[in-house]
C-alpha cells in the first residue's frame, strides 16, 4: 500500500472510532437515555467533537492529505477518500474555529428558543434568533463560496453537490407547471377514498409484531441491524453491519408506523449494502442526502404504496387486526394509502403534495439568503406560497413557518434535497422497470430482486461518487425531473380517474 496512505490510515481509524462513539450516543439520546442525561452527555459530545476535528485537522494529517492528492498509486476508493477529506479541509480552513464555535452556539440556542416558541406559537420571540442565523449563514457562505457561486448555492451544495439555484429553479418550475394544476384537478374532482378504518384502535404490541415482520420482509437483516422507537423515526449506522432504525407507534393510526418502518428500511438497506472495503471510511455511507432519500422514498411510495406490493401481504395485516379490518378489502386499502389531501404539515403530507411543501421552503430560503427579505416578512410570504401551491393557509405560525426545526438549526439548503430524492427515485425506478418486472416481483414477494438491483446500481458506490454521477451510471442519463412529474401525473390521474372527467 502507498506509504503515505498507510500513515493516513491511523488518523482515519481514529476518526472512524470517534464517529462511532458519537453516533452511538446520539442513538441513545433519541431512544433510551433518561431525560436528565442530556446536559452531561452534551459535554462529553463536545469533547468528542473536538477530538474528531483534530483527528484530521492536524499538521501531519493535513500534510499527508495534500501530498496524497498528487499521488497516483492509490485505489479508486482511496482517491475518493482523499478527495473527500481535502474538500472537508478546504471548508474548515475558510472558517476560523472561533467563528465555528460562535455559529454552533448560536444554532443550538436558536433551536432551544424555537422549540418553546413553537409550542407557544410565538414567532416574535423566535424571529431575532432566526435573523442572526440567516445573517451568519450569509457571512459563512460569503467566505466559502467558489467563483460563480451565489450565496444560497453554498448552502445547497452542502446537501447536494451539483444542484444549485440554476438546476433547482428548472426542477421546481417543472413541478410547479405539472403538480400544482394536477392537485387542483384532484381537489375539484370531489372524489376522496374513505380512510376511517386507518384511525381505529390498533394495539401497539400487535403493530410491533407486524412492523418487525415487515422490515424483515423488505430485507432488513436483524443480524446487522436493530429497530428501536423514537418520537421522530430516523436511521443511523456505525458501519455496514450495524445499521439502526426507529419507528413510532400510534395506537390510533395504523399507517403511521408501517410507512415509517418502510421508509427507514429503505435508508437502512442502502447502508447495509455499502461494500466492506468502504465502510468505516469517509466514503463509507450513502452518497448524499438526496440519494439517501431516493432510496427511502422509492421503498415507501413507489413500491409500498402499489397494489402489487400488498397483494401477497394484505392478508397477513388482516390476520393481525381481524376486527379492525374486517370490512376493508385490498382495493379500499390501496386507495386509502394513496389519498391526496392538501394540508399544512410537511411531515404528514402525502406523496403528491410533499414536493409542494418543499417548493414553498425553497422559494422562502432563496428569498432569505439571496434577496435579503427580512425575517419579519417570512410568515406572510410562507402563507401566500401555501395559498398559491396547496390552496391552504395556516391559522397560526406553529402550523406554518415554525413547523420545522431546520432553519432554527441553520440547515438552509436541506429541504430541496428531499424533493430531489423523490425525483432521483423516479428516474432510477423508470430504469429499473425496463430491466425487471417489478409488479411481478412484488406479487411473488421477491423484494430482493429489487434491492439487489439497487445494491448493484446505487449502493455499491457508497459516497465515492456524487448523486449526479450515480444517476448517470445507473440510468445512462443525467438528472431528468420529468420522470418524477410523469410518474405522479400517471399514477394520480389513474387513481382519481381524472381522464374520465
Ligand atoms: Zn428519510
């Protein structure tokens, strides 16, 4: 092995070990840790974070990384590792540790203020903090931006490299042109499936049994993963043989846990399929936020909201809840899980309207960072965008501009990656459907046929390639949002029988 790389490996091992420790503590915080643990644990985390920073930002490691950028005798994975670290360093070098600390203190304070202000529906208390976060983000972005980049581009690239304002303007214009009128037609059709059965009482113990079975059915390997519970479901991983998901049980909602479990399993399979030679390296994880979301959303929506998926397993669900589902047949169930309802809360939104929620946030973020629209005008901007895209307006800021934690936490640029994920999923699915008979695989319960294809065309690259490169390799085409709008248009025209009207 290249001697310099061998030397760097010591630092990489330390980095991986510290990251593992931090991941475990975060997992514990969200699942089992007692309430009072938070403060002291936060102190330990602070020390680990500092250790993580110095594991790479130290004279020898920096020298090695710069040296290795010039060297040829590295494997493809090693080259990708060096590239990733060099990028990290470049960013770290532009922001002083003092500014970094000030920023992280600000966002943690602002999140605390947000949490309380949200409960009390008190935007005025939160606004000054948000203003500071916007301000600091603009300053940081001004320091970090490359030639030709606009301020908001820097935030966008943090989550999805290659997808800046220019690309996203095209993407969202396409969505606006097709999805907004499609939603209007659905609303005007006056057709809505009956979903009363969803809200009957479903014993949590039985839900747990079904969800555990369901995750395994999808390919979740219980020898390499565990399923916990948390308020907000999420996926995390230490490496490819320790992948953890959570779900959340609501005794009065049958679908909530089921679709959370499916969504997180989509994320988990990605991490379980990362090759051994990549795991525990800086490229040993999913390629990007958007690509990760494409895997969870494909599983949740394109696969698990299809009739074919439920054909072999709806009986199993009915067996678990014979009384509650006695009067529900498969067709009724499938219509119910695909119900379109324009509403106010992003995390509860359906497949079709989800991207419209994101579009509101994209427009608003862009205005904050690019056009210096004052934070005081954000609620009215938010409400008018909801009116325009979804036809609904929140009565209070709690259900409006204050519903998500992202902006309080300084995570500008994150939202668009959710919408991109859906669109990546549609493009990948389209290609996969040319090579596999997906409905037949689903009817036969052969989910592995699908996950093997994803492993071979997406998961195998880890983060050695960008999302754009993976799309090109997997589908032979660069990003094309029309697969997504076409998929949604066809599916919902059919489900709501719009062509007959
Ligand atoms: Zn997700």
